[in-house]
């Protein structure tokens, strides 16, 4: 079987190699074996290869935060999935042609699902969903402000918020993405900058904003805090600036702004396996009816991992880079 290993931490396309390794073997009790169909290259995977991610296992190591696969065998005691089922995997190390995992990590999804979208189901859709449900008790008509609005998560926040009757203020670095975000249902689009809080108040007529979603960190976190209502909440789930979140102390002390963080694994970990499967079933329905859709830039064979990694880090892409096992992904 094929697997991507990194021999060192460094430039991803220089350290990642497609290698032949022994098969994973038959599943034990409460295990599932599945063939990987496709996996995306995510920013976390790039960070993993570089050695800058929170997980830094001994080398050689296999990246891969998500994938879609088809079950080939199940072990004793497995009841929620069977051979032939499509699954996503909650465990890591998915840049491989076959996986053997704990049964609870293999989450079945509908057989007719778009395979490209299914490959990207594991991380970004539940992140957007839980950011809108688990941080603040939002009601229809409430405002949410987010930066990195043109990212995969940001786009999903727009569509999921629209479906729930929430209104969104979407902050980006450039204006040329505004028409695309508006077509998804964005209510207000603004570029980031020092005067962002004032422009937010002008655009909303001073209406209260209860939740800010921040994936930039640094000074951007402070601007988000200044843009929301007293006793509102800023939730940081990323740090694209590479800096620590910086909120003026007055926002916390005098205006009562709450600052918190989000990591998908931590929030899913609060739920029983059947509740997690229910979340993904809801999200799969969203893919099936078109509510949830992420653009795909290109698809590469696993043997071409170097070229795939180079493309995944290039500017001007129009979506995710996927890697296919055994041919094209329809």
C-alpha cells in the first residue's frame, strides 16, 4: 500500500515522499479497515510538515487530518458501519491508501455523496457549525462578525448562518471577493483595517453584535473585540498572522468582552460517538442539498504529492487541492 511519510520537518514538498509500506492487516475487535478514496491538503497539514503544528510525532510521520474512504472490513462488535459504506475518519495520518482505525473514528456518510465534498467534510463544516452553535446562544436576526471570511470555514459560516436566519459581517483583506461572498448570502462585506470598528458600526447602524469569529489573531483580535457589543464574545480559532491574540485590556475590564478559543477536537470530544455521527449526518445532508459546498482547485495522484503540495501553497488558487487514490475523483 502507498503512504506519504515525512522524513524530516521542513519545506513540505521537500520532506514528503510517497512510499510503499506493508498492508494494515485485518481489523481487530471494534476496528474498521477502509480504503482511502481522496484527501485534501489543509493548512494544518502544511504546518504539520513544517513542524509548526501542535502535534510533532517522531519521524518518519504521516500527515493527514481528513479523508473519505470506503469500508472493506469491520471487526467484531462493530454495528454502525459495514463493508461498502463510505466513511470519514476522525483520526489522523490519513495520507495513505488504506487505514485501520478504531470503530468510533469511522463515521459513515451517505453512499451517493459527492466524493470531492465528502473528502472535505471532516474539519471545516463542523468547525463552522459549532462556531455558530456552541460559543453563544444565537437567535435568528442576531449579527455575527468574522474575519478570514473568504476562507473555507468563513464561506461555510456565511451559508450556515444564512440558513439559521443569522446576519453576517464578513471581513477580508481585499474587495474583489465581495461579490462571491454576497452570492453565498453575506449581509455586509468590509476590508480589514485600523478603522474597522467604526466602519462596522456605520454599516450596521450601531446594532449589537454578540459574537466575533477570529482566525487572524494579533491586532485583528482587538479590532474584532472593539467592533462587538458590550459583554459580547470573541472566539479565536486560528492565527493566520502568526501572532498571539491581542485584545486591549479595556475591552475585557470595562466593556466585559469575553475572549475564548475553539478547537474542533475539543468540542467534538464533549459529545458521545452517536452525537458526533449525528452532526456529520446533518452536514452530509447539507452537502447533498447544496447548502454546503467548498470549491476544489485541482486533484493530484498520490504519487504526485510534491506537485500537490506546491500547488496547495500557491497564491491565486480557487479552492482546495485534493489528492486521489486510484484515479480521478468525480
